[in-house]
C-alpha cells in the first residue's frame, strides 16, 4: 500500500520541478536550457531532477500534461446541459484557453509549439494530452445539443476543430507580435462567441 504522505511529497517535488522548468524554458528556450539551469531555479541539486524526470523532453511532456489538466478541469460542463445555454458555454469554452494564456503562458506556449513542430513524439503527445481532451468536451456537448435541436445539425467534428483552429491561430498571431490582439485580447471571448452565434450578417 502506497504511503499517502510520501505520494504528496513526490507530487509536490514534481510540481516544483515542472514550474521551474516552465519558467526557464519560457525565458531561455527549450534547447539552450540545461538541467542545471532548471535545478538552480528550483533550488535543488541537479541529480534530484533525474529522480523524477529522465531528461528535458520528459520535462516538456510533464508540462504538457499540466496544460491538459488545466484545460480540462476549468471547462466545467454540468451533467444536465439544459442548465447551460449555448452562448454561455461557448463564451466559457473560448475564455478559458485565451485567458489562461494571457495570465502567464504565452512564452511557454511559444516554446512548446516550436518544439512539437520538429519533435514527432511531442507532437503526438500534445494532440493526445491537450487537444483531444478539449475537443472531446465540445463534441460531446454539441452532439447533445444537435440531437435536442438546440443548434443546427452540422458536422460536429469539423465544427470543434474550426473553433480550436481559431484559438490556435489567434494565439500564434499574438506571439508574433500583433498589436491589435495585444491590446484587445480580453475582448476576444465575447467577440468570438458573438461571431460564432450571430455571424457577420447585417442586423435587421
């Protein structure tokens, strides 16, 4: 039987290391960062990191898993979807990833994206651990609403990916220095919700 106190200590140490790794990766980039840099930031000996993570890619995978957990747990879908209207859900679904990036993750996202573009293993893990769980939430909700005729019948898998693509594309534009997005990022959840729900047709 596992010792719960020991498990808590292990989890706390892993979190400490991952937070230090995320900070240094964001500041220096993935490749220039060394295990020694991360250990110094975490205030531990170099060798301690290897007790928890085999190498730098393992650290990045751990960071991806934290991103996935954050993305999934914050999108709170009630058991009875009749308690949440479509517009409210869409605003929540847009707001969480956009605002969590605004808080502290733009630079880390830049590091993750640059690395997964050249690392097939990390690319697969990003899809499995970050993208697919959040897409699954939206697909589940939209399929139920389509069956209840609360939204138009459509190709739900394409719909969820189009929405995901808007978030990803806007994030890429932001980290490339788009001044409009930098100035109006907090307005995006409401704007995107209105764009999706109301379109761009003339009023009246």
